[in-house]
């Protein structure tokens, strides 16, 4: 009799544990923006938490009828000192530029985009298999940083590291589609060459040895962190934002979008759409580059809008220092005439403070 009682109690406990897990997964799934978008398809409203304040709403704050022509750099045409000068000027004056003829084959970019799109089209339970653990960085999720007034961004995302090999955790790489890993590793192989070229040019533009910026940022241990942003159609794109105004935590960010426009840049206090160039790489100067250059290069303030009819997807790769690496202004750039403007900080501490809106 005692054995029967124990068996029933054990199985009842397991039932409730599994039930609670299932309930929790359902609650999380219902918060995914992709699901909210599906449920909002035929109505002209969105949940209150996605409606931005008037000083953020795209319909009010965007300069309409004007597309920003940010600097475009051609790796086939611009060479040597000319290339260094163009990247230096764009990094200093804009914090943003686009690169064409960058030697990443179009089919490699197309494959990266196809497998990423296929992942987000999987059944919800499949995507949840690689959901971010609480407090984790890598994996599938929705929330990224603390938002003021409890507002939310109209985006789901997937994070995972792609380089160096010793920090890659395939647990957070999708198993479906089966070609996901191959497509991402092939893209990373080409992207690393572009990243090295950009860092060398930025270093030389500052009057330093070509490897100085890279070494200050972590050398061969620089982390390549890939993110896929998935912005589903939004019934009220005039009220919502895909990603709020921010500068990137990285040294530089190398991004490819699909063909749905959405990137906006703040210029002279006004928000402008950035011209879409097929297969171009969009380069953002991030916080760590601004710090290392002692303010010579400017981290770009940008945000993302959403579309009423079409899904926008983007693939930024953030080039970041290792977590325990200290980053500060490069000593050779400091003088009595140009004193240090930034404190040296451990990168993981900097990232934690910024994402959680804590003093830095």
C-alpha cells in the first residue's frame, strides 16, 4: 500500500512539474513579438507597451521625404591611403558608412539570410528549444535591455557567438534548418577578413600602427557576436520602434539587412532613413571604438523602424573585446593638449551597466 502511495505521489509531482514548465513556455511564447504580430494582423492597434512616447514615435520624429546618403566606400576602387582616409573621415564625421564590393560573395550573404529566415519561420516550440536562459546573452529571445517606463521593442532576436572558436557554443545555434551552421561559418570566414581590414584602416587613420586598435580591443580574442533581428509586420508602424535609439556596445558592428528599409540615423538631432544598397555591408562605429580613439571616432546613434506589410530582418555582427578585457583610450592618443575623455573599464562591467541603465 505504501509503494502505491509513493508511486502516485511521485507521478503527481512530476505531472505538476511538467505542467508548470509547459505553462511557463506558453506564457513566454505569447510574449514573442512574432506571435503578437500574427494575432494583430487584422486589427489597427498594438498593445500599449509597444506604443512609444511622442518624442520617439517615427511618424512624428522622422524627417519625411529625405533619405540620408551616408558615405559609401568601394573596396575595389578605394585603396591604400585613399581607403584609410575615407574610412577615417566617415568614422569621425558620421560613425557610419556602407561598404560595397567587399569580397563577400553575394551567394554567401544570400545563404546566411535564407537560413536565418527559415529559423524564424519554424514552429514556435522549435525556436523555444534554444531560448535564452534567464540572465543569458546567447539564444532566442525578445527582451534585451531594461526599457524606461516598461516599453517594449517590436522585435524578436537570436544571439550566438561565431568567433573565435573557443567561445562558440553550438547549443545556441539552430539545428534547423540543417544548413544553418555551414552557412554561418562560411559567412564568418569571409567577414573576419573584412573586420581585420576595417580595424587596420581605422588604426592607420588615427596615426597608429595598423594592428594597434585590434590589439587594444583584444587581438585574436576579439569576439564576433552575431544577432538576427526579426521585425514582423506591425499594424501601427507610426507608433512603434523595432529597436530604440542607441549606440552599439561593440568596437564596430558589421550588418547586412534584407531588402526592407528600416535603419534610421540621428543627424543634427533629427531622424533620417538610411538608403538601402543591396548586398552592401553597413558599418557602425560602437562605444568601444569611440573610447579607444578618445572620441576621435564617434559611436553612431541609430534606431530601427518597422513596416506594416513586410518583415524586416537584419544580421549585425558585433566585434567586441573579450568579457574580462579592459578597454580605455589608446595611450598614444593622449597628451596634454588631448587629455583622456574616458575611463578604462572591464568590458563585461561596461556592458552590464549599459544594458541595465546603471551609472558608468
